[in-house]
C-alpha cells in the first residue's frame, strides 16, 4: 500500500470515528443553527463544492472530480480526488466556527495545497443558508477563495 493511500485510509477512519462520536454525543441545540451566528455543530456532515471563485476569478467546479469536506464537531478533512480515485490534495485538522468566523488549523495531508497551509491557521467569513455553506477569505500567502458547499448527507 502506498503511503498516500495509507494516509487516506487513516483519515477516513478518523472521520468515521469522529462522526460516530459526534452522532452519539448529546447536542445542546435542538436543531442546527443557520446564518452568520451558526456554531460548529451546523457543519457536522459531508459537503461537496458547488461553486468557487479563486483570486477573483469564477471557476467551474470540475464535474469529474470529487471535492468534498467532512466535518465532525471539531475536525475536518478536505479531499480533492480524481475520477480514478487518486487523491490530488488532502488536508485535515481542527476547526472552529464562532460568530461567523470559520478557522482551520491544517495538521495533516498530502499535495501542494497542503504544503502551502500546513500548520498555519486559516480564517474565513462564513454563513450557512439552508443546505448551503458559504465561506470566503484569504489563505496564508495571499490566495483568495470564495466557495459554496452543499450538504450531501
């Protein structure tokens, strides 16, 4: 088994275990919060990218690739996979969502995107509207993103 395939399997196990923990831990909220004041609990689940603007340029989301984010109550994994299942980029770590600020701390991953953000806190403006999650901001290094994600679970 290749090292990158092993990382993907380890991350998948982490996500499954984290989501199992999140689903069996009682929630203090009766229903997910929405809008700019949403808590991190509102992000628990699986999301797919449906729209993206990078450095001010709107780009089509490739139909043949899987661009997904998986969230537990405290951890996330971003996966950019080719149609054949190979991973282009994988980034994971911890996150918080407080008062419309989504902050991540990338701790593990593979690929060029991970190398650019590894160990550097990333902060984004964030809001949730129904089954859509919109976040935008500037990555370390100056790269701007404006993304729309849709809940798939």
